[in-house]
C-alpha cells in the first residue's frame, strides 16, 4: 500500500469510506447528502490514519458531498469534462511526480535576491517554474545574469512563456521540460519549490551535476539527513523557509 501513489491510496480509502457509510447508515433512510458527509468524514479519518498529507484530508471530506451536490444540480456533463481538462492541463504531472503547483510569494522573490551572489553575473534555473514569477522578478533585478526555468504542466508553461515574451525579458527563458531531463552542470544557482516526495532524488541529481561553489536553494522543503548550510525564514502567508546548500 505505501508504494502506491497517494492519489490511488486516497481513492481506495474513499471507496472504503463509502462502503463503511452504507454499512453504518444505509438502512436508516438518510438523505444522500448526509450519507456523503459521513463518507467524507470517514475518508478523512482513514487518510489521517494512513498518514497522508494534510491536504488529502480536505479533499476527502469535500469530495463526496461535492459529488452529490453536483449530481443534484443537474449540471451539463460537458462542464465537468471542461473542468477536468483544465485541471489536467494545470496539474499535468502531479499524479506521477506528486508535485502540485506551488507558487512562491513575492516576499520569497525578494529574499532570493539577497541570497544570490552579487559579485559576478550568474546562471540561475528554477526547477518547476510555474507561472514564471521568480524568473521574471530576478531577471528584472539582475539584468547582467541569466535566468532559465523548466515547467512540464502545459498551462503554467504557456502562461510563463507569454509573461516572459510579452515582458521583453532578454535574459530569461522557460522550457517545456521535466526537471529530471535538464543538466544542472552550467548553473550557479538551482532553485526548487516542489514537495517532500522528490527531494531525496533531487538531492542526488544536485550532488551529481552541480559544479563546486554552486548553490542549491529549496523553498520550504528540506532534504532528509542533509541539513542546509543556511535557512532563511520568510514572513509571508505560508511562513516559507529558504533552505540553502553550497556544493
């Protein structure tokens, strides 16, 4: 069970919760919404016991009641199809990589400025660059340096590409590419805001490819058994922390 992706585990727990809800209250004449609320609470409980991430508990609680309400509203099925396709284009690889779309705050952007070496031009890459906020901000502040990003989700990539193109940033680019397929050897600073899941594998890639003296900065997610050289606390809504390692 632990080897399965969290999404499959959550789906299995949701099905188990529905079965338990029917066994508990199926003969009591409860309306569908009440039964769905019970199933949602049971699914969240099961997810908590399975030690899933906290956001899965919210999804588990909301999923069943939302499904019942949507069916009762008699919404055109094409709207659900459109919503599914839109979410697919935004969260393209989340199922496989277990990395959702996280966006760094503007306070994180400004904190990153102070962590970059100021004595020379540098090459910077954002692994999973989202909507391109980090890239465009730093490119504007450091016009002598080069800022690249890689993003695999189609809509975030397209929006960041347009943001860079329409903004006229000559020292900034974004590529539609997996972070695992890019070579980090030419970069002086590598930045990532991913999730806890890929950090061990990313650390191996960083250790293997970064040149001596290069920096690796992770927003909020540390690497097990590898304490950072420095941690910068950011006073934003998420209480972000920038963890810094030097090769």
